[in-house]
C-alpha cells in the first residue's frame, strides 16, 4: 500500500484562451455531464470541485450522470440535419429532454475517464448524438475534464484535444480544460476505504475548483 500511495498523481490546468463570458455568472446556466461509469471516482470528484467553483461564483448548475441515463446510439438516419425539422432527433430516449437544456445553457462541463486510449463509451455515445445541435443555438463555453491511470500528465492530451475540437465543430468553445493522471495500481484510483485518491491531494483538486470558477467569470 505504501508503494501504491507513492504513485504520482497530477492535475494539469490547460492554458485558457482569453474569452470572457457574455453575461454575469449569476445569470448563467451550466450543465455538468458525468461520463464515468464509476460512482464517486476521481473523475466525479474533479467534476464536483469544478461545479463547486461554478456555484460559488453565483451560476446555477444542473448535473447529469450519463451512465444512469438511457441514451441510444446514433443510427445515422440524418433526419436531424433537416433544416425545417422542429425536433432535435428522431429517436426518443433521455436525450429528448437533454437537448433543450443544452441549447438553453450558457456553458457545459464534460468529465470522462480514458480507459483505452480514447474517451469512455458513455461519452462517445453521448457526443455522437450532438449532430442536431448545429441547427439550434448551442452553449458558447465549455470545460473539459479528462482522467487516466498512467502516471504521465500529457499521455492523452490528444483525447482532450479531440473532445475540444468536436465541441468547437458544434459552435462550443472549450475555455477551460483539466487533465488528471496517476490513477493506476492495485486499487485502480481508490484508497482502502473506496474513496477517490485525488482527495488526498487538495492542492491538485483546487485547480479544478479554480477552473470551474473561471468558466463563468473570466
């Protein structure tokens, strides 16, 4: 266990573009999407810290756990590209209620783990269903949080960048991003009490808090 807890855990806050929000934080609506299938893991803790920063800044937040929702795969029917179509998607599932919330929000937070050199399946399925967003008015700002087990902080930068590029293609600019690494070993990122190991690093967690706060203020 001494060797396990000696593994380096790092959090990197990416350099942010100088793009201030267009309204005060107290008028902003933020959606936070938890893509990790693990409950109370490191991804969830980092998202919660970011949400705490958003709320402390005065904005309202609504949270969604994608693993708990019924979200079907995109079937490629392309009906969502029909300009005069009044609904977002031909499929009827939990995305039906999420679409209007996304459009009405001012910013979103997306957090996910990397298990196999790409975003987790829950996030992949979710963002595949975003094709219709371009016909409407999407949120203008986003924060991306990615976590992984390997001990090097830049191993999966390309995965974070890929999600940022995907959002940008839909008119959403990622103005904040967090990477966190080192969650490997015999307990896979938990301690002996099944608590996320990131909780042992308050100074690293603070980066997620500050990032969430600046999402709605800077």
